[in-house]
């Protein structure tokens, strides 16, 4: 989930009611996309090499707690993922 490599159709993404900033964005957008009927999710392997703090790593332990909170919040309490009506 926390890879930052995601691709979506623009019409789908524009109609989501996204609220999170920073590291909460990924769990939110993933949960909202998962709740839309008819949307298929594909997984593709990537090569990833994490940065060290010296190289500019910005994530802190608080970001991990925020991500867990967002996973719970958007998977347990989310009703309608759209701003208005679903995209057809």
C-alpha cells in the first residue's frame, strides 16, 4: 500500500472525495478505490530502494500511526467514496 506508485483513470480520481494529506493519502485513496463496484485493481512488481535519513527519508514513527488510523477509518467508516454521484 505505501509504495507511492499508483495509476488511476483521471475520471475516477477526480470524483473521489479525498481529504488526507501526507502519508494518510495512500490508505485513503486505496480504501476509496476498493469500495467502488466494477473497479479492478492490478498489482505489478516494481524495484524499490528506500532512502536513508541521510539521503532525505522523511517518514517518522508518527506517520506510521497516522497511516494505521487512516486504514481503519476509511475501511470501517467510509460509506460513499464519491464527491457526488458515481462515475459511469
